């Protein structure tokens, strides 16, 4: 930077001292013991610059990547950064030192070097010392220090380094340098040294042709040096430049100075020393509270904040928001303390008291008065209006780099007047409210603090209780974290109580704390309102509108941590749009958190809302809200059940719905599964609750609507539990229909457990219950369920009898879906009785009906029957055609199968590929047969390997895998290869020791290869 490189200030400092020295105010260079080191390529030097400018702060890898490549990060970025850092460590290392100054720290790197060995450190230290000298009325010392500061510059900062980050930092440091020269010039002019100032300011004015303050000081120096004509020339040149470049005129201060010079104003000349006014002090505020010594966790959020502030352009405002007790202030103070070296002109801190006892938040006018006092702005003639105070405050910060931490803000309106105006300052704000207006207005970066995860909770406890104590009882640590909902404040309160008895096991300590408490909130109570969780939550709750507060209370009836806007709207009996507006209010207050179209909250918030509910609402109001909640989930799960099986009418008559409950949307198979995945735990809890509080009909209806998903998902124990609850509830109210549906659910459980006799006993009980209820439709569907069990057990005669009973019950009112199923079952039974011609005829009729209604399951049964029947009659081309159609249908549905069906549809696909290969070989198509058989073997091998990784194999499993691999590698096999394939299928069935995908292969209706 030409303007900083004045020979009359200082010569380049010789790097002849001992130890490591660094320079960035010019080219990036390093020395050890006076010998310059080779710091590598420009990119490697840029890496060193990033680490150096952090001044001891840990620099995340993401920051270095952003500095090196901006938004064009290559795939190899992290590896390249590691390489640069490794090379720099070798260059900077000294075998005689205990530690390398460049070391790893978490997900980043830290370069530790003394300020006096770093030219930027010396520059900033000299600036700070000069400011302190001015504040102590010692201008001569200040001048000397500022000359030392400027003497550290030898060229543009980081000269020659490319990239946006380097350009941004170069400009930032250049502004600091210019501000330093301006401050030095002000002091020198006050001391009567105008001659020395002119040369330096003239060079700087040429380098900064648009900077008005430089030209103003130059004009004053020239005037005081008895060169008024030159001073006027400087003004005219600036006026023309501003008009040409920016279309503006010089500012009021410059115009006033110009007029005074024109009129030879003697007031501009330096006053006699005796009459000189004292130099006003320049205060560098340092108001940040101390960072918490045992701060832990939040690495993701810290990295996010550092990365965002390292980008260009960086935001001037950051809002950290989150629920009460989540650690916003602790986080902000910790980050601000570590970032303070980047704000050498000071750090301001104000608690805005937005959410505290009494509800009296600080007014912006009062806060501005505090901030102006902290900045050393004289109180004399201060304005009174808010706008004028804001303008004065921003003027005081205009040429400074200051961090302003505004803690506990209540509204955007409270904060907006307190934001600095300069680009070099940063406002860091914490609030329980999202402050969306502020974010939208200022482009602030919003950072959400959520609950801690299990690892962060354990780290917090280890920091407060000792790592050894915490590591010794991981189960107790998890229980404490759950009790505290992983809320940092709650964890800190509990740890403070436990720490008083260091020899007591954590499990015993937790028991002592909780044994007499009625709720978790009692455990977390405290005399100090600032740490009592109920008090903290109450400040947020009392700031809500009445309807939002009511919704907050009612939401505690939901058993899960997540819920949909529709469930909330039904609870409060409002239209969706109004309910959503109140949920957004709760979200802005950080009492709810949006989660992918849903909302969530933590357990302590639910406990608090539940207390408020029973304090505020009557029992009749709570009962009515429960009814609306259960009705909502009845409509939802009924729609989901229809979506999973759209062709079935196997549902009980719907219950009457309470007023105010929103109707459910309709689902297809995929969206129904997505809905059940999210809602299942809530519905299971509501089934139990409904049975307990007198909504027995809701209990068994919900259990039946949920049963198809539970069966699909392989959650058989849950199906058993909710069916048992449904059975007891229905029996208690002598509800025969409910008893029947509960028995059907339990029959499905018995089927999955291979308890076939128990399955039939439940189905017989269901038939009897539906007969007692007079529900012939449900009775017929129960026979259909029994038919499935009978045909799987090859009990053909009994199955045919059940088919006739179902048809008789339905009569002329036969449902289309069950009639197609009955036809498919009839065809399969005829096939098992080797009545192949009749089976083909019946299957064709069934196939036509099932194609029309689009039922994939029954359609596959018909295609299987036709393939096997034609194969038995040695009509192989027809059998191959039906088998290929069957396999195509399986492939279309393979991705939608639930976990329990991996042995069913997915495994069946493997089995049918084996059957198809056999048919193709018999039909004289060996090339196609080989291709299909290879696919079957690969699928079989993958299924067997999956079994080995999850539950292990019985003896010989690894040998079977090896033999499968050998068969798969065989090219152009002969007859013996097919024999070996069949043999290994039997071995697979043996080693899995369960109902595997090939279990019924050898029982197929045809079993010869011709």
C-alpha cells in the first residue's frame, strides 16, 4: 500500500529476533531466528494467512475452504487443506519447542504466535495502546505509538494472494490502516506538526480519491502550513471527482471547511498551547461477560456462524434464537469472547430484558444512552429523540470495528434502533422470538439453537461432574439427559445439585432428586427465577395471545413430541388457517419447532403445558378436546388404511365425528405409509389412552385401522399389544363388533408367530362375535382371512368350505373386492387338488375381475395359478408368459414392501425367478434360462448375506455363500449346473432355519424338469 510505505516513518523492521515471526502487512512471510522460511505456493500462503489473521482462534476447515475457493469448492478440498496444513506444520516446526505452533483442534486448526512476533499483532496492539494514551491525555505517546503501527505496513496486506476472501480482508485491513493514518494526522495537527502531515496525507489522498476525511485533513494541514491555495485546489479536485464518479457533492463538513479557508478563518489555525482544549478520550469498551469456563458442545452451530461470517458479503446482524433454557446467552457470550480480537475497537453488551420477571423490557432510548456512554460520547448537547440518538450512535461507530451483543431481545422494534450502521461492526442478538421482521428487514443471519443431542448432554455433564464419574454410569447419564429433555439449563441445574455429593453414584443422586417430585419441573425448580424452569417458561407463555396460549395448553393432550397442523386445528376446533397462525406464533416464541411440515416440542414444554391445562380448563373441556383429538386420528388412520388397500371394504362402520374436527385427506399406498411412519407412535399411545378414559369404541377402531400398517412394517408385537387393548375395551362395553375385529388382529399375530391353531381359534371367535353383532359383511371378511391361512397350510377342502360360507353370507350384496378374492382362492384350491383345467378356467374369470379393480395381490395369485397349471399340463410357452407377467408385477411392487414382506414379496420374486429359469430350460431356451437363473442366484446370495449380517446363520452358512459365489461365476453351464442350483436352494433353506424365500419351492404343483 503506497500510502503506508513512507520512508520518513520507519524502515522495514528487520526480522532478526529469535523464534518464529510472521508478516501479512505486505507479502505473507515467515522467519525463524531471523532466517526466512519458504511458506510455499500462493494457496499455501493463503492458508497461512487465514490461520494468522484468526490470531489464536481455532479456524474451522470450512473457513479455510471458503477462503481458498469461495463457492467453487472442489471435491478434494478437505484433503488439499490437510496437505497445506501438514506442509506448514513442517515448515513452522522447531525441534527444540515442546509444541508446534500450528496444531489441530476439533474440526479445525489453531496457529498460536505471540502478538509481538506478528506484524498485524504489533499493529493492532500499537493502535490499542495509542487509544489508551489518548484517553489518558497523552497525545505525544499516542503519536509515537501510531507511527509504530503504520511502520508495520510495507505493501498491501497479503500482497499477491488471490481470491475473494483475500480481497475482502485486504480491504478491511486497508481501512484500518487508513483510519490509523487519519487518527495520527488529527493528533499531529493538534500538536502543530502540519508540515510532516502534508506529505503523508497527500500520498493517501491520491490513493483514496473519494475518501472525504483524508481530503479534509489534508486541506487543514495545507492551510496551517500557509498553503491555502493548495488547500482550495484539493477541495476542487475532490468536488470534480465526486461529481464525475458518484454524482454527489462533498459533505457538509468539507463544504464548511472550504468556506472557512476561502474567508481566511483564523479559527482554523492552531490555538496557543495555554488555550488548547484537552483531547477527548477514545474509549475502547470491553463489556462482554466472561465466557462459561465449562462451555461444551454446539460445534455445529459455532461452525455455521464462523463460516457464514467468513463469507463475502458477511452479514452485519446475527440472530440466535431458541426456547427458554436452551443456552442462547451462554452460546453468544462464548462466541463473542473468542471473536473479540476481530473487533479491536471494542465490544458492547446489553441485556435488553425482553423476557424476565415483571415483563419490563428496556426501551431503545435508554439502551442508546447506555451505549453512547460506553463509547465515550459526551453527554453535553445529546439529542432526545430516538431517531437522533440512533444517528449519533451510528456516527460514533462509523469508523470503528465493534461487536455489539444485544441479549434477550423481545421484539424487532426494540432492536432495530440499536443496530450499528457501519459495515465493519457486527450486532449479535439473542431472543426467544425468531424476530422474522428484523431478519427480513436487515438480511440478518438467523441461527437456531435446538436441544442438545445425547453426546452433547454427556459432554456437558462431564464438564460439570467430571469425565470419570460420567463415563462410569452411561445409563444414568442418559436417564438424567431424558429427565432434563437435553435442555442445557435443566442439565446445569441438576448437575449443580448432584455435584454437592461427589461420591454418590449418579443413579442414586437422580433417584434422590426425583423420588418426591410430582413432575420433572419440580426436579428443575429453583429459588432464583433466572434458573427456575417454570419461571423461565412462564415469561414466554404470558407473552402469548389468548388463543395461542389455549392452543399451547391443549397440545399437551398429544402423546407424541411431533404433530401436524391438522391435529392442532382439530384440538382447538378452529379452521386450519387460524390454527396455523397460532402455531406460527408459538414457533416465533420458540415454544414449538417446525419439522418438515409438522411441529415438535420437548418434553418439559409439554409437562408445563399439561400443568397449565389442568389449572385452566374444566374437566368437560378437556374431555371434549380428547374426543376431537381421537376423532381426528380416527379419520386419519381410516384414510391411511384405505390408501394401503384401496380395493378393500374390510372396515367397520365409521363413528360419528365431533364438530370442529378437520376431515382427513385421502392417501395412496406410498403416502399412507409415510403418514403412518410419522403418526404410528402417537396412535399406539392414543389407543391405550382411549381405552383408559372411556373412549372404548375409539380404541378398537384405531387398532383396526392401524393393523394393516403394523403388519406391513413387521411391528407384530405392537399389533399384538393394541389388539389386546382393543379386545379388553370391547369386552368391557360388550361391543361384539369390536370383539370381532380385535380377535382378527390377534389372529394375524398368531399367523406371523406360526401358531396356526391359535390363529384359527381367534378367527372362529371373531366369526361368533360378528354373528352376535349381526355384521354379515365383517363375518364374510373373517372367513376370507381364514381362507388365506387354510390355503397356505394346503387345507384345500376346508378352504373351499369357507369360500362357500363367505358367499352365502354376502348373498346378492357381495362386495366386488371380496368376490375377486374368493375367485382367486377357488382357483388356487383347484390347482392344489390337481384339477388343472378347472383351475385355469376359474383363474381366468378371477384375473379379469382383479385386472378391472387393480388389485395387485389377487392379480399375482391368479397369474401364479395360471403359470403352475399350464406348466403341469406341459404347456410351457403359456406358463412362461404368465410367470413373466407375474414377475413384472412383483418388480413393480418390490419397492413398496414393508420389512416383514422381505421374506414374502421380495423373497417370492427370487423364488419365481428360479421357477422361470426351470421353465425356460425345459422349454429349450437355455440362454435365457441361464440369464434368469444367474439373477436369482445373485438375489439369493444377497438375501443370505443380509441374514448373516443381521442375525447370523446356522452351521454351514459361510460354505453355502461360497458355493453360491462359485455358481454365480459359472459361464455357459450345462445340466449339472441346474442340478447344483436346485441343491443349493435346499441348503439355503436349511441354514436360514426359518420360512425362507425358497421354503415352498419343492412343494410346487409341478416338480419335474422333463
